[in-house]
């Protein structure tokens, strides 16, 4: 693979792109498109929409590497990510920086005009929110990764690493435009200050979602259009994957979106010992795991994640181990 240089914006080879298309089960007609010739057109946006949905349905949002491995570390080397996600064919994905770095490299390789940016996640949408006496919104430091793609003079936000409440298609960077996401879930972007700022005239874009039109909006994360470099994400990744205040180090999650007839209709989520399936707003408990043997089986059966013997042994002694 060579040595990972964080200063480089890497790309994947045409052969790797073919492998990726097969891995995400991209429709055969879409695989034949010369994307570089349409990347800056309406057709390029349509292709990107299809690609993102198949990515979400094939590459889960998960932090298993921090729990089921011998090293408990996260690498953002694009070649390592390609091997882990595609070449191993073990149903693996990653958390936000892994998935967005991987998908961003795919898009760059296809000829899209893309930049990567950082975001600040609201405490209220994180698993430990109930224990923090949230009165927010209160946004964390830079701990999330997004991509912005430029198509025909317009900007679109791409997020393939936020689980079930993230956008499932390219979201126009337009203020107060409400879009239907999955089922009855809606999303929008606003441009406003955040409570953490000391100056009210300083603003950030904010992604918000709600599960029905009669519910209040939940501030989800805030971001600017400032381009972040691979070195920036290395710093963010180190904190997010190692610091005990980061829930990724103490809780386990794996989320894969469900694709039917070309549309995202729900998700299958493993969180801790539970596996749930949610389709068009209706939730079903698939499994309640009492030990590691049951959880490893559930990961394979419901989410298509296959863990090697070495990976399975990696969780021994961790706080997330089911005993």
C-alpha cells in the first residue's frame, strides 16, 4: 500500500472503482456511465444520488474497529479504507471520518469537484445525551466529517457517516429548504449562530431533522464551508477514536440503511446488545444479545458483518464486551 501521506488527496484506480461498483451492487446501466463527462451536470447529480443510496445500503456506519480488533485504532489512509470496506468483502464500513474519507476519494476519482469539511455534532443527538442534562443545543468540537460537491454552480452536502438521521441524498446547500428524507423524516439547513459562540454575528450552517412534520426540529450538527485538510482529520480522528469523552470509545454501533426499489426506506441498527429494524417509521426488535456469541451472530445475520476470529477476540476485557 505504501506510506500514507496525509498531505495528499488520493484517488482510486479504474479497477478499484469497478470493484467498488460491484461491492455496492450498483445497477449495471449506471456502471457503464462515463462519470467524468457528466460530473458537472444534472445527470451527474442524478448519478451521485443513486451512488450515495447504494453506498449507504452497502457500507454501514459503524465503530467496530475500536472494539473488535487487536489494535483498537482508526486509520484514514484511503488505501486501507478501500481494503477494509471493499477488498475484504466482510460487510464492513466505518464511522463518519472513515466512510466520508472513503466516499470522498471515490467521488474525486470519478471526476467530481469536491472538498471535505468538518462539523460539530449537537450533544442532544448523541447516545449519552440523557445523562448530560441537555438544555442545548450544545455543539461539541470538530468531531464529524462531511463532503461538499460542486455541480453546475451549486453546492450539495454529502454525508455517508451519520447513521439513521443523516441525509440519504445530496442535500442542496440552501437555507430553509425542507426535504423529505426517509419515511416521514424531514431535514433542512439553516444558517445561524450557535449558543457556543460569544459573538451573535458569527454563523454556521446547521443541519436539522425531525421525524414528522408536526414535531420540533432537532439541531443535528453545525458546519462551515471551510475546507479541512487530511491532516485536520487526522487530529480529529485521534480525539474521536481515543478520548474517553467520545462515545465511540465506550459504546458500539452498526447502522446499515435499507434500500428498496432504489429508495432508502429505513435502517437496521445494532446499538450495544440490541438489533432493531425500522422501516418507514415502524420499529421492530430483531435481537437482544446476551453475550458476544449472540452479538457476533447478529452482526452477520442482520447486518452482513463478518468478523474474523482475531477480531472477535479483540473485544475481550473492554467495557463494551457482553459477558
